[in-house]
C-alpha cells in the first residue's frame, strides 16, 4: 500500500514524511488508534478524526482484522437495528431565526411568503457555506447550523461568529417589501454526532448534548439583528470581537444560570470595529432596550 498516496487522497499529504520517518506501512496503518496518532504528534482533532475514519474504511483489507468480529457480523440477525456511526467531537452550533415571521405571514400572499422564506434560506446557506458551516436542518423560519462537522477546523468558533455577522448583513440586503432581520445564538462544546435521522426534508444529523439546546436558548433571548454567544465560545473568540457581558441568564432546561455575551462588533487587525456592523447592532440593541423599558411602564 502506498501510504503517501493514501494521505494525498485525504488531503493530508503534509503527514507523509512523518509516516515514513516512523516506518508506518499499510499493515501497521490498518491497526492504528487515536492514541497512536496522538503519539505521532498529530495535534489537530479534525485531522485525527479524518485519519481514523479512513483507517476504519481500510478495515476490510487489513490482515489483522478481528476474526471474532467478522463471525459476529456474518451471523447478525437481519432484523437487528441499523448501526449508527456516532462520534464525539467539539462542535460550535448556531441557531438562526427570522424575526417576525408570523407577522410576515399575515402581510404576504402564501406564494410570496414561500419565495421570501426560500430566499432567506438560500442567503443563510450560502453565507455560512463560505465559512465551511454545515446546514443541518431548516425548521420553518429557523436554521440549525454546525461548525466543526463534518469538517473540523481549529477556528470553528471564530468561523461561526463571523458567519453570524455575515448572515445579518446578507439577510438585511434581501430584496423584500420590508426589512428582514434575524436573531442568532451560538454555543460551543462537546457533542455526539450520529447518523442521518428522519427522512426527506426532515432528515438531519442527530446531535446529542447540551450545546444545541444552549444555542437555541441564546437565540431566543437575542434582540433582532444581534448575535448572543455562550461562555465557551467567548473563551475562544474573546480577543477577536467586541463583546458585551449580559451576565448569567436563567435559561429553560439548565439548572444553573448560563453566562451570555452579546457581540457588538468584529475587531479588525488594528483593533477597530467596522462602523457599519457596529452601528447596526448598536442601534438594534438600543431599540430593544427602549422597547423593554416601554413595556415595563
């Protein structure tokens, strides 16, 4: 087996010399584990996961394949439930919601509303796609997006936040009879990503963990055209963005209050905030505060 060619096929040719230096041939490769990859010095979680997935795919060619496992597979009952390939990984989840969709439905013909929602979905998908985000599911006027799956990057949290800013701008530019606004929530943490579940348009990658729930709760508390992030996300991106501390928030489904941060601007390399984004988000937040004070009177 040409290990160097195999690595090139995975887009990981930078490790070819490392594998040669450690005398890793096809037979050794088929038996490697996550600990072996760590010991080699491959620090990227995404690269280790990609390598492990590819090594698993080589299992049928491996001369060291477990005989007992082969026998079990051969005699498996045909009525057994399908195997779910789940993996535990660091994930940044974004929830995006179109503001005032119920009101929009009363002011638009159903066909016009369909076109409007379709344009909104396309704008979100195209925008997050530029940051390698994965649209997991459309839920009416909501969109569930993963960063770190299926492709992991060391800066997935930053990609998610920058994508959120870009989504606000892209949706605001959509041709519509009225301004369209979104609210977004982002959370980062460990999650278990499983196989596709559901069918047809309802199909999605199942994710288990509190991270998606936290992102959804943060989205619900965000003001129009603002992005609220969780503490774990803030720890990864705090030096890149201007953030306002919203303090611990009591969120449904969480026993303890959760720290939340509102993004006010992205900082440039020189440390200054882009004026258009900062102004739009500041005005939106000021309007939300004024509205809340008015309701409290």
